[in-house]
C-alpha cells in the first residue's frame, strides 16, 4: 500500500509550523524532516511514527502509551527501529504534534 496525496497533504499540514519542513517518499511511506533532520515517518498504512532514541524522550513516549516500532526479520529475529507511534491526541492537534516534533529534534541533538 502506498500513501495518497491526501495523506501527504495531511502530514504537511500537521507539521506546518516546523521550521524548513520537507518530506521525502521512501519505502511506500514518507520521511518528515525539519531543517534537514528526519523527526517522523508516515508509514504506508497511514500510521505516524515519531523518532526517539533510547533516553528520556523515548521513556516519556512509553509513559504516554506509545509503542516502539518492532518487526520480525526474514530470519525470524525480532528487531526494532527508533520510532514510536504518535499519541492519537497529537494527530488531532497540530500544536501538540509540533511540540512532540520539537522534543524529538532536541533529543536527537
């Protein structure tokens, strides 16, 4: 499944207040960047994922009920990526989504 133009437009609208916002299609989904740094993904199934490496921001996301992106490799081994599903409330509130994006970028520095 690939994203529709409406999905991409929604992502751009949700994060419109991020400085120098850009997007790039990848693997059927969308990378979402601010000033050249990726901070979120829009998956091909329309799920938003926010980037968080291990640490306080990832712990905060976990305490909010967010789950880390995990998958099973071809060899059956479990693996994970440094992305967490975004809270539903942030998907309805661009200010909250952008605040999470700013926190994600701050944690990456």
